């Protein structure tokens, strides 16, 4: 059984069974009831930090005390000399902050494709790896801002393009969830070969799914951050491909997704579509080690991936925190600072 943490006053907090959440909904959207919360890693409970009026009818005897937990810091005390192994340093960039430098690095994945990324080098032993979302790149606003914030905290960061995206080699694919998780594994293995410890992996949107899939398969990263990931991978498919998309793709072998002006944005093959539809996040999340700390951050006004999907992750991942940012959209356009603050707190 899981519980919701309710702030009763300044000195006490209590837990409410998740079984009661459905009775709170009364057909309304969940985000109208829950403002800003996270999960206790040891119990998968919601920590709600704002007042919720609709809970006033519940009796105190339904509530239980909750304990606080501590999260381990990323180790930033050690300084190392980077030695390039199994990859190529392309160019150095001027320092963005005192004691840091940026370097473009190429890493080959298991298919021989070159993955291009940018290392924000602070000299820390630990490194955080950032993963972009669907039809995006390492240069997305959210990924760049997070990298800069972590760099300022003295934590080395690597942001890269998955195969078929940005500067990396390969062809763009609609699905590729598990193949991108394998791309991430190639990156982590590269840094492991350079005596670096990947203390956290973070993914935005589709990248959120990728880091969770990675954690379910490889079990070698202690902190995983899912930002706006999709729990139901079939969600959003009809909106992009139109009604009857399964029949169309079986008849023609592909569907071209076009812009409003008729320009072909990308092609969805039957294979890539089925890869997406057959990616089961529920089953994958059940395979994540209980010692792996997972944070899900989601915007209450996300119109691309509904906030209810974030709640589903909270139900199945054993060691999980959940934080909903009130008013934030899928890209956290007006909430970058709040997103950064939440991520830094989790990693530090």
C-alpha cells in the first residue's frame, strides 16, 4: 500500500493511503487536486507541499506519520585528468565558468554509428549524462540549461545526440526506445573506461523513457531522472499519425508525417511504429532495482504527455520521488529555474 503525505500544520505531516485518491478525484483532473509534491524514496509516497482543500473531509485516524530520508551527494571532491579512450575529442571551447571547459566528443555505439556529444568538464570524478527527447537534440533549451546549472555546481556533464538525431550518425526512427537505451550504455561505458562514475542519468520527454529503460536493463546507475516521460507509449500516436494508422501502415508499409505546409517531417515505418507500441514501460519499471533512486518531474499543464502518466510511474517504481510543477508545460518554458532547482536538489 502507498500513501500521500499531507501537511497538517508546520510541525506535522501525515500519510494518506493512495487507495483514497480515486475518491478525491470525482471525475476531475488530478492536477486540480495535487499542486506540488514528491515521493518518499523508501515508501513511494507523495509529499504535497501546498494546501489541498478537498482533503478536509478525511478523518485524522486515516493518516499515519512519515519519516524523512536523506539522498547521497554526487561525489565532487576528487579531481582527475581526463584520458580519451574509445572516442575522439574534436574541439575545445572557451570556459563557461571558472575551472571548467567544454569539449566535443564522438563515441561509437554498438552499430558502429558515431554519437556526438558535448562534455562540460569540471574535473569531477562523477558525471551526469543528459538525454534529449523525440525530434530533439542535445541543444534543446532544457538540456542546455540543466547542463549549465550542473556545471556551475562543479559537476561534469555530458549531453549527446542519439543516433539519427542532431550531429550523430544514423537514420531517424519513430520508435527506437531500447536502441537509444543501448546508445546511452555505449556512452556510459566510454566514460567508465575513462575512470568516470556516472552518478545520474536524466532524460526529457522520450529521453525520460530511455533512462528508465536503461535502469531496468543495466542496473549500474544510482540516480535516474525522468522529466516528462510517457508511461503509455501508445499515447500520442493517433494525434500524430491520424485515425486508422495501424491499417494505413500495414497497407503501405509506412506513414509520412507532414507539416501544415505539406513538407514531410519524418517517415514512420511499420517496424518503428510497432517498436514504440510494444515498449511496455510498466513491465520495464518493475525491473528497476529498489536501490536505484528515481525522480519523476512533470508539469501540471503538460498537453503532450498528461500529468496522470507521472502518477503511474509512482505506482510501480519501488524507490521513487515525484514532483509536479504547477502550471508547467511539456518543455517547462516558463519554469526552467524551478526544474533546475528540483534536479539539483535530487542529485546533490
